[in-house]
C-alpha cells in the first residue's frame, strides 16, 4: 500500500509516517498540493492521500478530479475544531483523523484501503489444492483469472500469486473496475497526455505504467465498459498502451491478474464482455469456492480475525467451544468478508476474554444463526418474489417501460440497496447504476439507499 502525506501536520508528520511504515505502507511526503500533484502525475501514485487540514483540500480534490486521478483523501490535523473538520469533509475529504496520531485509528484507515498484509489461510482440502495450483502458476507470466463469489478472498489470492512470482520485488497495483466511473477508468489505466481533455494540465502516468515490471490486478473486470475492453485487449496482446491523447505507444512489462464474481461466459453470451478478451485473461483460472463449501477453513479464519481485532483494540479474546461450533454451522453467505465483520463485532461486544454465542451478532443486532439461510440472502429472495409477484404489465406499455417498472420495484423491495437489486435482476451493478442515472435525469423518482420511493 502507498500513502502520500501532504503538509507539515504541525510536527506530527514523523509520528504519522512511522505508524504507516509500521503497518507496511510505502510513504511519500509532499510539502504542498502542487508537489503532491506532480508526484501523482509521474506514476508515484498513492492508494490513500493524507493531507493537513490547513492545506487546500478543495483544490487537491478538484485537481485530482480534473486530471482523473482516483485515490481517497483523508484530512488530519492537530487541535482542529469540529467546524474545521466538517469543512474538510465538505471540501471532499473522505475522513478526518485528529492528531497526535492514534495508531489504532490510522491502522483502521489503512486497513480499510487495502489488505496488503492479509495471509492466505487455507486448511480445507479444496483450498490446499487451490493453493498448490497457485504455487505452480505463480512463477510464470501467464495471465490469471480468479473467480468466485463476492467476499471469498480473490484479491488475497492475487497478492499471494504476486508474492510468489518472479515479480515479487516489483509493484503490485490494483484497480477496482467497478468502483471507478467509466469516464475516469481509461485515464486511470492508461494515463493521459497534457491537453488530452479539459483539466489535463500535464502528462499523467496510468496504472499500467505504474505497474511496469510488476503485476496489475484488474479487480471486478466484468464491470468494465465493453468499449474500453477493446483497448485493454490490445494492451495485453501487444504489451503496450496508448495514453489518452497520446501519439505513440508506450511499452510496458506487466503480468495481468483479473478477478470476477460473475460468470464471464454468460456475460459474453449477453454481449457485455468480449470473448477474445476472456481468452486472453483466462490463460490460468483459479476458482475460489464459497466459504460454506470449505468448512475446515472456518475455524482458522475465525481465530485469525479474532486475534487481529483483539490485538488492534488492546484486548485478549478467544472463541468459546459453543461459539466455535456456531461459527462452523452458520451459512456465511457473505463469505470471508462477512465472517471477518462478525468476528470484529464479537471482539468488541464480548464482556469477557471468552467470546460466547451471544456475542456473535449480525449488523442489525440479531444472533448469527446456525444452519439457516443468511438473513441478507433471505431478504434478497423475498425481494425477488415480491417484485415478480407485484409486477403488473399493462397492454400498451413499451419494453423500456416494463423494464423501468421492474427495476424500480425491485430496488424498492431491496430498500434501495443497489448491489442486492442488481443480483436479483441478473445485471451488473454498473448497468443498474447507468439505468438509475438515466431515470433520474428524466425526472423519475429513484429509491435512495435504505429507503423506498414515496409512491412505492
């Protein structure tokens, strides 16, 4: 993980830097926003930007947006008033951290950005076999496609492959294709030349060039717009890229790893993904099974997360026999990510060093159930049935009108949750967002997250 720190931080810079170093981060320092932008343009990128609250946060956020540089900005400062902290958030900072720095707080922020130091824990036979296959293919330069449900640990596997490759001492650069808007993703990947578009005041190096000599992870590749897939295919085939607005190609030496939680063969059949790109990416395939299909990993993962969060909070914690049995019996439809969050909550909720069954709670406070359909999945199934049963088709409606009704009704039943609605509808989250944006532009009411339409 790469951290860029901007400003003086009133003498607390060295302490903040040391904490980040101790957490395994690579840290760069810039005295002001102008110098920071130069560093970001020249390929010395950042996974997170920490800036003194007294610096021009709005100017930084605006410049990054204009030049299509994507990285979360976190404001920090000493003795800052609530109004000043709120102003930093309004200016575009994602979070505010008070200084002198609290090691646990900074660790939590860094952990939220990346899982650089997370080990690949494998004790179940199916995962041991997969780990062995990863060890075999890691030394090659073959492209790897890692598939599996959301939350199974695809990025953890990608980092494992990189650490055992011939490129382990070079950069590992990750790009989340689903999280970056379409109009920014091309520049984020390939960079741009000065004057390529309004706001491109200088040449900017993209992720392909940042990863030169190392590994580039294209996370959730299925969410990439099909028009950009053609340019990506050429980059993989020719090992060269064209910066936006560029006149000559730039050679790159990288290994490509891609992940997807969707079945790409089905996306190809729907015309949403290029078949030739799938062949280029899927030279080697690592399919990670869901957690419910590898029960022998459950206990080891639970112990790892309990120890991790107990240490971070200064506690001593362990699972009781009954709690361990409940962990083994639960469905964990959200996979490793859901298990991690549950163990984090349990560490905090436990009234003694021993975590009991009563400490295993869902986000809404209910007990984690054994041998039961996960509450989230159950709500999704109910939402699907309600949307289908409640849908009415009137003679004279166009296909577009029927589609709009189904999408908005499903979103209502999912209480505005875009991810659940997209899964139920069988479309990508990007497609859903584009359609909702078009509806809103046309003046149609769309349910906000956690809500339903007034007319719903």
